């Protein structure tokens, strides 16, 4: 028989062997992320491929064998899996690496919760360290928590947050695909602007969070986030809509940062034009990441 159809158990055996074998766990995980939506195609393994699995010696790279098979499949069919690599909403990292990042982010969150570098630490109800995927390709960075965020300890959960959720959804993404946080981790009273000493005290937290998550694009929401991360005094109108460079530290390549209007500004100035500008900015982000750009 030239083709064996429907061998899901074989795939899961291969994936589990991959997980147990450190050497192959990364390609297997990459593949699982890329391939799962296309399992039907994956199950059409030809008999030679199957044979390869059974006669494989210990040092055979299972991930490589499967990848080659998929690339071959793509070559003949116009492709489904490998091209999808570009269109993933989160980075294809190993479980081990994202668990490590999540653990380090948790440590930063604990530090933030104990932080009393400025008065805001004793005025807040909850600190708001930020949340989202440790494998995020996009990090949204806002200014500071408001009343709703202070009450819940979560970023962007008030009205501005609901608008941000809509923007994320319109991009074809889920909130859990991205990471969302702020420059300040505690609410300034009456939502006043952050003071320089507060920004200086808090800045290392977002810098470390960016460094850990290492996103492909940072979206700076509003003037405060954009100016702080870019170390500039320029107006948001001048900065928005362009890919600029965020410097994560000496010896590290700059990261892409695009400023856009803050959702709270959009709510206050809910014009067709302002919405269009934010949408244009987000479409640039999607295009840059190779994600589908909605009309
Ligand atoms: N505005 C912000 O800048 N951050 C939040 O978390 C909420 C509103």
C-alpha cells in the first residue's frame, strides 16, 4: 500500500518522544505549533516515511525528518504548514523556555508588589505588573494603571482596556496572544500624569519585562509610553505610525517600537480620522509580523 491514512497515534508517539528527548524537543514543539491546525494533511504519511520512524537509530533528529516531510508536502501541494510559521500569533518557543520566562516575569511581579521606591506603592490597592503571553510577538505598553486596573491588579481592564481588546480582536488576535503592561505599575492618584521620579523608579521593571519577553514589536500606547521608551520629548503626533528603535541595552540589537494613540485618547477624541490612524498603525504591525492584514 503506497499511502497509510490516519495514524494519529503515530504522530502523538513522535511528539511525545520528542518531548522526552531534549535534543529534539524544540523542533517537535515548533512543528506541533505549526502543524496542529493541519493535522489531516499530516496524517497522510507515506509508507517510506513510516518505515523511517521504525528503523530510526537513537541519534536521528525526529523533528528534522518530520519537517522535511512537511516541506516536501508543501512543495507538492502549494503548502500549508511551513508558511504558517510566519503567521503565528505567538513565538514558537519550547515549553521549557516559555515556562522559564513566565517564572522570571512572576519574580518581577513579586518585586513590583513589594516596591516602595515612590509614594505610589503605599497609595495603591493593587500593583499592576502586566500580563499576557511570555511568548508574545507584540507587547503593548501604556502609561499607568487607572482606577479599574488598581482595583483588579490587571492592566487595561477599564474603558480604555475594552477598546484595546477590540483593537486586538480586530487584528485577528486574542488578548492572551500578546503582552500588555504599563510604564508605571501603580496608579497615580486621580490619574494624574506620572512624575519623573516615578518613571525613573519604575522604568527598570518594564525594561526587564521587555528584555525577557523579547517581542518582535513593541506598541507604545500614547505619548508617555512612547517618550519614555524612546527617550525623546517629541509629540505623539510626530512619533506615531513609524517603526522606531527601542534600545534594550548595550550589546543588544535595537527592537522595533511603533507608537500609536492611547485608547483613552481615542475615547476622548473618537473621530473617524483618529480611529483610522490607529488602525493604519496596527495594520503596519500585522504586516511587519507576516500576519494576515484585515481590510
Ligand atoms: N491606561 C493605561 O495607560 N494603562 C492601563 O492599564 C489602563 C489605562
